[in-house]
C-alpha cells in the first residue's frame, strides 16, 4: 500500500469521525432536556451554560451542523471515489458509492445518533465547547446561507419574524408528565397532583364551588339553642348567616368562635349574640381563577369565601380545602357529607352508577376518562347540555363514545345516571 493511499484512507476515516461528531451533536442538542441543563447551569456547570447558549441560538447551531456535515460527507465521498478509481479503474465509482453510502449511514449517521439518544445529556455536555468553536469558524458562511434561505422563503410569504405557534410552558410540562406516566416512571397520583397545580390558572372558582343549593346556612334570627344544635350536628366549621332570605348572607359564623364564647360563659346560652360573633362575609366573583383565589386566601389568611355572579347574586361558596383538593385529590373534607368516590359505584356489567352531582373533573380523575368539562361542571350538567333537554328517567343518550342512561330525577335535576364506557359498550356489542 502506497503512502498516498494510506494518507487518503486516514483522511477519509478522520472525515467520517467529524461527520459522526456533527450528527451526534445535532441529535443530542435537539433532544436535550432544557430543564436539566438549566438545573446544571445553576449548579455551576460551564458546559451546561454552553448547551443553553447553543439551544438559544438553535438556527445558527443547526446551520453550522448541516453545513459541516454536508461538506465533510461530500469531501469524504469524493476522496473515496478517487481512491477506488485508482484501485479499480472500471468499477471504482460504483464501489465507492456503495461503500461510502453504507459506511456513512452506519458510522456517521445511525451509530452516533443512536448513541446521542441513549446518552443525550452526556453527549450534549461533551460536544458543547467543540461545537461552539465550529459555529464561530463557520459563522460567516452560515450567515450567508441563512440570508439566502430567508430571501427564498420570503418569496412564499414567510417572514423571519413569523413562526408557528409553540406550546406554552404549562402545555409542555403537562405533555412531559403524561408521557412519563404512560412510560410508567410517574405514578398516577403524582400525575394528577402535578396536573392539578397546572390547572389552577385555568379553572375558575365556579368550577369547584359548593353550589348555593347544597350550602348549609344559618338564619341569624333563629333561637340560639337551635343554632347550637345545628352546628353540633354538622360536620362543617363555618356557616354563612343570613337574614330574611337564605341568599341574603350577612355574616359567616365560625364554630370555634361560638365554642370559645360558650366556654367563657360556662355553657350558658344567655346573652349570646350570633350576629356579633359572625364575621364580615367575603364575596368573590365566580370568574376568579383558582390561582388568583389561592393567592387571595394566602394574602387575607382566610379559608372561606362566598361566590357571586356578575349581577352580585349568590352562587355558592369556596374554601381553601376545595382548592387544595384539586391538587392533592381526596382530602378529609369538612364541608362535604360524601366524597366523589361515594357517588361512583361500579356495576357487575362494567357500567357505573354515578350521582348527578359528581363533577366531570373528579370523574375523569377517578376513572381516567376524558369527558369534556368546558360547558358543564357536573356529569348531570353535561348530559343536559348535550341532550338540549331535561331528560326523563329511562332516557338513553350516546355521546363522546359513552352511553348515558337516566336512573333517577328529582324535579328538574338529574340525581343518578348509569354510564357505560366505550370499551364495555364494544364488549356488549360483540357478545
């Protein structure tokens, strides 16, 4: 083997190694976790800071990688063709084409990119500085190429400042959580908890409030003995107090304040003024987001608020515990006589008997369904919204792949439903 041939083969090997470097760099820096690099950079990793810089100028980085890879592969192929022709004058071009195609595909594309996927963070940190140098060296050429590319794209009406809408941070985080849950690395409870935190900015207090129909209120004009008996028999600790009309709330009575007064008076009910013990009610709009309401609870050091609509009409009440339940799921509830799981009963045939007051959000979380909750809060509300009527007992509807049968109705309110999920419906048809 002559010296020239040996040098040519070594040059081809070096070029293929450089091509592999660019391929691995492209894959690693495209797939690297921004959050992981941000964390490492905050801990003082200089390489992670370089990775963040490269990600921040993604267009220049991709341009330099493509330019370097294209030039190197073409140069290596041309050099290999020259070597093959010198050895096989007649079939050198075919041999070089087939040989370089297989070699580049395996050693400069598939192998380095597979390695970059398997060790993304490690490869990204390792190539950060060399790739930064390559970008600096190739910067003028890359800039010229980008200029030409954008001039051409401008002919089709695409401007440099216009881009496709991207996922919000919340959507990106939620997608990552769902993906890891499907892969089995995030448990369902943790997924629901993290999802609940993300939902605080989207849900309104109207979506989780206790409706005024289900509120336990106290008439401030009732005898003190009756009020005390009701409070003792209740599982609640705070009670809206009204005058004349149950929707005319004039105060909020805390059972602890009443108990403290009873202790001071040694159990005597004389001279106890319920209205004097009640605190000023706090009204909040039903359009307030849960994040805003949580911030307001923290600022006021409060736990209880009454919800009104745009006309000032009482709609219900919301507590700090209600918001925390959206994050942590079922808690020990002080104002609900029954939990959502009590209103969901699985039947032997795979269907579910569900109380109408169950919220769609709780139902989706409990059974991992995906019923829409944009137009209605409760499952009964969803049926009425989709049916466009108040159905009678026995009426059956099918929408969103589910079958809904009305089991019980009280006046204009659906009290219970039988819901058959899609999988069970398919099994019933096949059977």
